[in-house]
C-alpha cells in the first residue's frame, strides 16, 4: 500500500497529465509510469490507454485529415494500396494507424478492430521478441515472422519495413507478404529431394542423415540401433518378364508392406531399384531385431496382386548390423550390413543374417571372383567339358551334358559352385549363357547324329527376353538339328512366374528343342508342373542315387519317380551313378538312362575322343552279340542233353573275331 505522501504525489501527476490532454496538448503528453501501489494503478493504465488512442488519432489525422493539403494524394495512395496483393500497414510507436484491404483480409479482422491496436496484439508469444527488435530498427532487411488471424491460425509472413514521412511526422510503413504457398512449395521441394518419387519412402540421402543422427543421439550407451539392408530376391527377373511399369507397381506394393512393419521412430527407406533399408532405434535386445526381420520375410513372401490378372510372388534377403556391437561409425555399419546381406543370399535367399567379422574376407573374395570372371569372359578362358549319358539297357552313349569349367591362371581350377552364383548376381550369366549355347551347339554338330547335347539354363538366363532368338541363332549358326539340343531347367525357374515360364518352354518345344526337368525332387517338386508341361525327360538328383543301395527309402523314391515319369510319357535319367550296384538298381527299376563317373567323367571332347567313343560302342555291340550267341549255345546244349547217349552232341564254336 502506498504511503499518504506517495499517494498525494501520484494524484497530482495524474491530474496534471489529464489537464494537459484536456487543454489539447496531446502530442506533448507522455505515458505515465504505473505506480507500485494499487490506489491509482488502474486509473493510470486507463489514462495511458486513452493517451495512446488520442495520439494515434492525431497521427491518423496527420495522414488523412480533411484539411491536410496532401489528403487527395493520400486517398489516391490508399486506393492504390488497397489494390495491391501484399498487406500494407502504417504504424507509429508500435501501433497500427492504417492498414490496407489485403492485410485486413489476411488476418480476417474488421478494419476498425485493427486501427489503433498495438502490432504485438497480432503476433504469437514466441515471435514477440523478434517483432520488438524489428520495431526498434529504422531500416531493416526483410525478415520472416508470423501473424495471428482471428481464428488463431499462425500465418507465416515476410515483412519489409521502411520509414515514411508525412506532414513532418515519421511513420513506419510495413509490407507484409503471405508466404504460406511459398512455405508449402519449399516443403514439397524438400520432400522431393529427400524422398523416393515412386514409393514416397525416404531416399538414400535422408536415410543416411537419419541414421547418422540416430547413432550420434543414441539415448543411452545400453541402447542398440539396428540397420537392415534388404534386397528382393530375383527382382531383375520380374522386370524382364513383365516390364518396368509392372515392376514399379510391384515395388510400390513391397514398400507399403515394409512401411507397415516399422515403428514410428524407425526409418524405412528405398535406396534404389529393389534395395531397401531400415533403421531400428531404442532397442534393448538383439531379439527385437530378429522379430522384425522374420516379420518382414513373412510379409514379403506372400503374393502381391499387381493388377487384376498379374500376381507376383517373391522373397527377400536381409543383412543386419548393430550399433555399437558392430561399430559406431554409420558408414562402417552400412558396409557391415551389406556384407551380411551377401551371406543371406549365399544361404539360399529368403532369410536374414547378422554381421560377423569373418564375413569381410568372404565379400572380398566374391568381388575378386567377379573381377576375374569379367576378364575370363574377355580372354575366352572359359571352356566346356562334356559328361556322357548312356542308355541303361546296353550302356550306349546317347548324349552329353555340357558343363562349364574355369581354370584361373593364378588360382587354378575354380568350382562352378563358387563362380556361377557370382555370375548370376552380377548379370554376367547372360553373356556366359549365350556363349555356352553357341559353343555346345557348335561342338555337338560334329558328333554322331544319335548324340544330343544338354545345356543347363539358370533361372536368370532363362528369363532373358532374347532367349528364344538366341537358341534359334545358335542352332542356325552351328547347323545342329533342334531335336539334338536339350535344355535343362530347374523347378526354381517355374516358381516365380510359372505362366510366363511354361509359355516359353512350350514355344521351345514347339520348335523341336528337348526340355528336361533337372534335380527333380530337391526343390518345390510341384506335380502340377509335370501335368501342365510335358517335359521330355526327368533327371533324378544324385542325392537320391547315392546311398540308394543301402537305404530302402531312397530306393522307393527312385522307383516312384521312374514310374510317375514314365506314366506321364517322359524318360527318366539318373545322375551321379558311380557304382555297378547303383547301376543294377536303376536297371532293375526300369530307369531309361544314367549319367555319372561309372559311365564317364566330364572332359573336353576332341574328334579323337568321338572316334574312341564310336569304337567303344562298336566293340560293346560285338561283345553283346557274342554274349547273345553264347546264351543260345547254352540253351541248345541244355535242350540236347537227354539225347547225348544216342547221338554226338552238337557244338557251336564262337570266337571274338566273328
């Protein structure tokens, strides 16, 4: 409570100020300091507000008064100002004196509700300090701020201000531009720069930024961060089969499924093509990562309906690296996840692998093989070996399987199991496969007419859009008859797009080329494939032949395959026959042909080799005839035995020179 002396002083000051205003001294008057006590505080506040209003009105009269010699010019200026698209505000001492139509419409208020009000009344609290600093500057560069509409909407604006002198009084003229559309356009541009256009997922740039931020701001040292690298299995085949528009729709379907798997704090991105990545944050255990990986594998293995008549099945391979277990540098973690991805592919795809330190050596070796394989193609270092295939009834050679071999100048012989997967993943299998077809047909054209040549097609090579044309070209250039070429395919060729695959196989067969189903029983073994496409030959995998003489279960499987294949009009050939016991079992079960070390090892064939083969075949026939004659002689001797006492026995002499 103010003392009597203070109260008397405050009353005198307030009365004097009111007398000055009543005497017309509005411009000379100054706002009063608000007293600390409560006796005159409210009156002082009301006086200050009244003074501000009167001064603002005096200022407005200085601009628009009817006796002002510049009034006509001002009216013209006001008409012009109301016609502009930007908001214009004339102010003095932080109070609005005049505002044009654009500003009135911008904040959605009546003009009379604006005039005389402090500018700060239309600014949100978090922008008041910025506005106060701006009002103190006579000349200021354009700056961005926010104004409040009558509904409370925060409207971003750009403000340009400069002094304006009228009738000797300096005012502040502010041009206020609505930048909502600009902000929206900037946000859209930023979004496009940071997101994949096809899927609207974060792109590689935004993914790396978020991943770096996640690693740097890891909540506690105990928290884990997981980065997953995801590749769709055999996506290139889908593009080759259906074209890029269908491939794009398929990618969109995949992205929706991936997005549904991750949490709000995680990031799912498309890095390009069929490559996706996920950053999983705030993890407590490694098991949480495994749960997500398994969920992704499960959801991506389900068919995706791309159009009303096209449904595509696929799977994915996933590589995972953990922070801090596998490093704390984001680039290193990404590289480690990529190595784990390669291991997942090597493991047969449709699986995931965590990074392990020893993976690095395997990846280096894989890259080295790819580099060397490219050189081998250019330098013609690849060769074909041929393994004979024989009839069971007389062991006569009826064909050869072409097998690709590579002997490295420094590393020696490299197994096909090592370099063929690299060729498939790098796309090198296409030129290699074409060369194999050309070379196999060229060599087979020089063989006896009864001998066919079998050529394996990988799933990727099989989906080459120029496969049919290249088969025709290889046959035409070599002069080999189509029925002497047999193409071997595995069930994996049919799994991803059986309609397109079966159509291509039927077209090849229509042109006279033989088709064999290789490794039957080791893959999906869908009997519907055998019903829908009449293969010429079924090949029993070596894993069933080996051990069949001692395992009745394997022998039963072999019998079932032979009976089923022959019932469907197909011949059956068994691979991996190495012993006479295995050969006898297959012969007793009625198998048509065999292939394996017992018949012959894979080797390069020369004209002399073919002559030796012909000679062996001729000798085998002679021996077979001799054996037949001996059998006849034995039967005759048995027939004549009862008459030996009454007559001399007849003797039939047979020599190998006959």
